[in-house]
C-alpha cells in the first residue's frame, strides 16, 4: 500500500520523502541499505544526496563506509517551513513589484476585469481561493445550489481553522431548503459570521471589495456550472453597492448553538429557530427537515407561536418576529 505523502506541500518529492522516512524508520544506513529499503539503486540515492542535504532532511555520519542519518522530524519540518515562508515572502514582494508595473498603465484592460470559470469543481476551488485569501471582509449572498459541498466535514473544519476574514452573509428564503444548511449556518454564526435573512436576487461573494464571483447564467440548475469573476471596476463597485442595499433591508439571524436556556426565557432555542425559518419563508416540512422534527411537531409550534405573537398567518408571525428582534434566541 502506497504511503500517504506528508511533505508534498513543503516542496519534497515522492522519492525524497520515501528515502527520508526509510531513514527515520531504520536509523543510520549505508547507500546500499537505503536503496534496498526504498526499492531504488545506490546510484539513484547518491544523486539524491545533495538535494536531501540542501532540504535539511539528512546528514552524513563521520567515517567509512558512507552512512546517512535522518534529521529529527521536528527540526526538519521547521527548516522546510522556514524555507517555504521565505519563498512565499519573496513571491509576495515580486507580486507587489509587478502590481506597480500594472498600476503605471492608464487603467485595467477590459479582458482583465472579467474572468470566466467553467466546471463545478473549478467554481468551488475559485470560491474557496477567494475566501482563503480575504483579509478584511467577505460579503456573501447565499442561495442554492452550492458549488462547495457543505456536508464535507473535513473541508468545513479546515475552513473554520483558517480563521479568515470577518463575514457578512444574507440568506435567501430558499437557502435552508438544502439538507444540513441550517447546521452549517449555525456553525458559521458561532464562528463570528454576521447573518441576515433577506431577498437574494443572485448568488454572490465579494472578497475585500476587490474581487467578486457570481454565476455566469441565471438558471438555478446551471448556476454552479460556470462563474464570472469580477476584478476592480465599476461593475465590482455596483455589486458591492447591491450587497449593502440588500443588507440594510435584511433582518438579523442569530441561530442558537443548542445550549439550554432558562425556563422563563422566550423564545427558547427551538422556537427561536422555528421563527427564524418562518421569517425565511420556509414551509413546515422544510423546517421539520432542518430541525430534525416531525412536521406535526412543527405545525403545533407554529400555531403556538402565532397565538403568542398575535399573528394572523405564519408569514405574519415571521414578520412580527423580525420586527420585534425575536430571531435572536435568548432574553431581550
């Protein structure tokens, strides 16, 4: 069974990592023994030596015959990370110099303002790249379908661990129809996202008010199959202005994290989430799926909430909940 590559992201090739890990497992070894352990030849190992030493992965043991010893992993990884950080710093400095050359022109060329991305996976990667590189703020208009798989727990953990830029998100009434979207949003809010419910005319994400991504076509069924990336321009300014207009019209959404509340507090956690989803315009069956309840239980809660709010209809209940700031679970 092939070994999982651990050092690829630090610029170490398969052969180099194989040799290093063989030395870690078996201790100091001659060229012949290391070649046997790795399924290579002594000549190939000898050609690899300067590179392994340059990476700081091995050193030579004094005496003859020539023997090699692995650098302790904690030391070796620190060396590799420092090297990669230095390379990144040089690359960023080069990018800044190149940017000044572009700035000397009269302005961006039309072909530089818009970028077309095709394919669902490519769209997802481009969005995650924007999210990962944002430093000041992410603005997001949330509407299904989704290019990024929100049920991928590993990806969700990695995104949360990155602790990226502050995020403001507006969720459309249809956003929570997707299984697991409520739990995903609850985690995002717990991690600091400011979330609101409102009308979302188009899927959109804007990173640092410098780059935006939105569907290339308006057809919901094909909205994640291609995307338009917008760079600094009047069009980008208009998209940021659209978000801010929708943000002012939207209502706050702060879902609970499931902690128990004191009995006298109202609305309690489940009712607060029912109110939030009512305000989003969701039907009883969709609310039941999101909260893991039976439709009958949701119907009873909606009836009780309508009576307590003095609402004539479920839509009226959601409106009153937003108006009186009852979408925030906890004491008022």
